[in-house]
C-alpha cells in the first residue's frame, strides 16, 4: 500500500514576558499538524430501494422483494453477511391534493423505502456490484465513502508527523526569540480528519454497465498541541 506523508502546520505561540527569580517560567504553546495520504482498500455504500403501490402491504412487499434480490446479488459477489445491513424501513401515505379541491386531499397510495448499507472490501468489484444491484431494483445511491480496513498505522503516521511539526516550529520560534527550549510540559492530541464521502445522493436508474469508480487517495490528519518550558540562553 503506497503512502505519502504531507505536513500542514498551524501554530500559536504564547510566552510570558519575564523571568521569575532566574528560573524559567515562560511557556511556549505550539500546534502542529500532520497529514497522511494513503490509497483506500474498502468502500462503504448506502443504497436505497423505493416503491409505490395503492396498498401499504403491496408497497412493502415490493421493497422486500427487491431488498432480498440485492442481498442475494451481494452474496454472489462475495460480500459477507457481516458487511450488509438494513439501516431503515419507511412507509408513508401519498395524497392527491388536486382531485378534491373543496375537501381534504385524497389518499391515493403508499410509498415504501428501505436503505441498505454495504461494506465492499474488494474495490476491484465495486463498479460491478453497484451495476448489479441497480439491475436488481436498487434505485438510489445515498453515499459512497472510501476508507481503510485498518486505519491504525496511517493514523499513527499522521500523529508522529504532527509531533515533528510542532517541535520544529517550537525550535524556530525559540531561536528567533533568543531563548532555549526546555522540557515538554504537556502534549494534547486534537481531532483527526476523517475521509469525506465521494458522492452525494443521486439516482441510479440509468447506471452504465460496470460503472467506473476512481478510488483516489484518502487524507487522514492529526493535530497535537505541545507546551514547552523556555529557558534563558
């Protein structure tokens, strides 16, 4: 798996103006950031099935039939049961507000829909999976997000570079101020940057055969705030 590391830094320095009884009580606070770029090895897909019928039970039955076909297709494609999940099932009435302008709207049917969340661990099959489930009746794509099956090593690399960034910036500031860095008083880790979804909500009624998918790279970030003691040169 190819990895490249980029460093992006923002910092804030705060030091007290004087020295107490010859002892260094000044502090320097620096925030450093690290950014790790890595190729993804899995994807999370959110698929939707929506059907309409005059009866509520018929709408639900149609959605259930399509969902069952989608699960079967995913299983044939090698997706394990643990990587498939029904996230929600909704049923709502449909009204015609134009048929009875002098009275309440007329109930004309029902809309049922369900969402299926899928984890694809083989990205080479991602395009064919999406095309296949569309053919089986899935008609909405609510999200496609690339990720890593094990994010630990990449997150650790970003953390390490955030610390290096903070220490390098602290040294530059101390040298410029004519003081010497002392002991590290504290290290506080900030929030990391999670991968962002690639696609938003879109219709899937006319998906091409074996839809091409470009995974690109993920950017996983980390930030740390370090406080250094300052001593006189």
